[in-house]
């Protein structure tokens, strides 16, 4: 499926051409200064806090559709965090408003309270003010429209299940001493937390600890004996594949298999390796690819099935193609079948250095294409023979950016101020079809395909290049001040996740470990999703398990269809010739700066609605609204 991209570029600008700057089209005035603002990616409602109130603004009518005051969420919490340094730091680090991706909810932290608000209705679904504990961590379970809350009560840490339909806690189970959580939680990112509902059981990986709960009663079935970084349920419902690091500063990983009833290991020995790369569950056996090689292992005993490991020695990546496996070890690649037999006569060298990043590796028609830090070429899938006798030599210290041209089944690749077209039908390496003068090349991070050519962009410039190699436009920018506002909390989600990310630099080191599932015949079944799923897919998945989310999922579909039309613009926070700080809207099609909006501070709080292109900007005691402008 072709990726749809909505670019938002921050921290930028230079002297900008003299298109007329304009004032807001509409304004929402407030009694107090607006302190925070986010937009929910599903409902589109713009939520903001001013004074002691939280309000919701309809993105289309620009009217306030709900208001929450102290009468709705009460005063300060019944507990006092004074003297608790862990909690003081935790609440200080929390944003006032946080959007919950793929849901209609926004979380709010104010006056030491934790609130969950349904942005579609303005209802406070949950309020911790009346509780005798602190909510320190929250994880949404979309399949069941529930939340797992991590609580601190006196000296204990507890896990509670919150029913989002009723706003009531279904259960509250103490699992540990609070000290053990907080000494660990500030070392590890909360992004590693994973909650999974499987029938009558909830599995929860929290700060490295894996718990199994009875979903109905909250009974703690077991707590894992080790610290884990990943876990994957097997399709036989009896086991869990776990990966853990040997220590905080260790470069070693261990892989083992647990019994779902007891949480205890069923393998005598773990697989010890530098890095686990790839996993497949075949029912009675699992394929484990790791830094030193890969093999099938009997799920019950942990015994190897192939007599000899497929060569590892710095294994970086495994790509399943039907029932074959294309893999890279150090700086060479090989194709093997499901029995571990080599399908090519020899390994293919794909880079000079084993540490070189891999930017692309995959099948294109009947060819395998590779793009690394030093080389680019294509290989015949059946024979392993290089398509081109000579590799394209890349400058390894400069970015390599690929993008797929669907119309011609080829790839366009940028490196060292040159653009190449990788066409499977040609017999020798291509010469560059364009040479360009990029000013800030090392900062380039995106290349996007359009019918007329490509757009190269980074935080300091945007360039359009026609397919005949001519430059269509070129803009460079510099930042307007020493710092700007943090990345938009919800537009960044809607812009990059909801609409797809433009082709850019991607390295094996950044790949998220997943597990693929196959039936007994080796046919693909389900792949565990990577970290950032498409928002539309999330909304549909969530709605399937929760009638309460069905309405907002339908509403999001409407917004998503509108978002697809907005890939043709970039938004640049810039400095005008007059010295004023402005947001510039640039057309990627022709490079025209079609809109300029004056901002009055270095760290503006604003949201660009990806569905309507309207901009909501906080200016002291007001929210200024700038309606969509195309020309």
C-alpha cells in the first residue's frame, strides 16, 4: 500500500519571500491564560486547559462543546505528595494534557489528580481524586476498552483494572513493594510496558516485570522470576517466549520459553546472544534468529532441529520470503530454505564494513535489492547472481534515502547530492538522473515520491526535483530562536503515524523485535504489530473489541479520508524578513509558500489539524484559529 505522508517541519527558517502574512480567521477567548492544548487524533476535538477548567473545542464548528470545572473533577487530591521525592518528580514530568493514541481519550494531570476524559462526550471517565492511592502509570487495553493502572498505596505497588464503560475499578491487586518499582521505573522508559488480554488472562509487562492476572478477579497468577524486555504468546496457548537483557549495562540478551500456568521456564538453558533478531512460531517449534546464527528449536524441549545453525557471525536481519529466509550476517547476505539449506552458491557482499547500516533489503519482482551505507545493487532471486556487474558506490558518511516508485516498480535513491533510479529491467548500474546542491545534506531525513518527481526534505530545507533531473524549487531555512516548543503531542501522532511516514533513513538497529506466526505447513498467519500502528487500523481493531469505541472509529474514518488529501504541504516554523516569528505553509507540488501565520513567541503551542488543515494557536487568553488556505 502506498504510504501517505503529512510533513510537519519544526525549528526552522530563513528569510522568506514576501507573501502577505495574515491574522486569525476566528478566535476563542478565555478568562485565563491557556496553559496547554492537544488535539485527539480520533475525534479531532481540541482539548485545552485554562485556569481551573478543561474544555473541548469542535474542530469543524470551532465552538466549545463541553466544559469541565472543579465541580466535575473536584479540588486537590485527598493525598499529599509532599516528602515523596519519587512522586514529586513523576508529577513534575507529566504534561497537563496527554492524548491517548488510537482512542477518544485524553489524560489529564492536575492538582495531583489523574483524570481520563472521553473527548467525544466530555465525560470524566475516571478521577483519582477520591482514591487513597496515586496513579503512577497507565496503559490502555484497546481490545476490551479497559485500562491497567499502576498504583502506589502507602508502601505497596498495585495493579488495578479500570472499566472505561463504568469508570469503576474492577479489581486492585498488590504485586510488590513500591520502592522496587520506582528505583527501576526512572531507569527504564514506560514505552516498554505492554498489556495483552488473552481469554481470561491479562499479561502485563511493567518496568521489566511480567505479571499474569485473572482478568475477572484480579488474582495474581504469577510474577516472572526474571526481568524481561519482550514477551510473545505462542499459538498453542501454553507458552510464552521471553527475551531479557543480562543487566542494565549488558550487551547480552537471553531468550527462553515459559509455561503460561506457572510463569516458570520450561527450557533447561536459555539462548544467550548479543541480540535476538527475528522470531517465528510454527506451532510445535520456533525459529530463533540471533546475533550468532539461527535455527529451529523444539518448543517443548528447546532442542535444535537443524543439525547445524545457519551462519550467524553478526547476524543483523532476517526477511521471510514465502518459506525461504533472506538474511544478513556481518556484511554479507544469503538465501536459505525452511530446512536451512543454502539456495545460493555463495554469500553476496553488500557493504564494505560489517557495521554499515542497511537502508533497504527486500524482494522487488524476481530480484533482491539492497541499499547499504556503501553499496546498492540487485541480485537474481533464484541464482544469487548480481544483476549489475558493478555496485553503485555510496558515500557512507552521507544519507542514503530510498522511495518506491509504484508506477514503474522501481526505487528512487538519494545519496551524495545525486538521485538514482533502481530499475529491475536494466542490465548495468544506473547513472544518476539528477545532481542537486543540498545545503544541509547530513540533516536530510525524507524523500517522497510524486507523479512529477521527488521531494527531499529535512529540518532546514525542502527541494523538489523533476524526473528529468531539473530542480523545481529549493527552500532553505534557519531557526527563529534558541529553542521551540516540544514536538506537537497530537499533530505529531496524526501527521507521522496516522498518515504514514515518508521514506527516510532506517537502520537495523532501530527495528522492533516481533514474532511471526505460521501454521504447520509454514503458511503465514499473524504478525505481532510493531510499535506505531496506523491510527485507522488501531481504531478499527479497538472498535472490534469494544462497542463503546465503534462510534468514534466511524468518526475517525471520515477524518482519515480527509487527511489523505493533505500530503502536499509542509509546515515550517520560521523567521520573516521583518524578524517576526511565523508558521509557513509550503506546497510540496510547486514550492509556493501559500500561507504565513504570525506567532508572538519562541515556543508556541499550536496544533495543525491533519483532516482540515486548520491551525489552532494559543495566544495568552485566547485560541486563534487560522482556517485552511491553499493559494
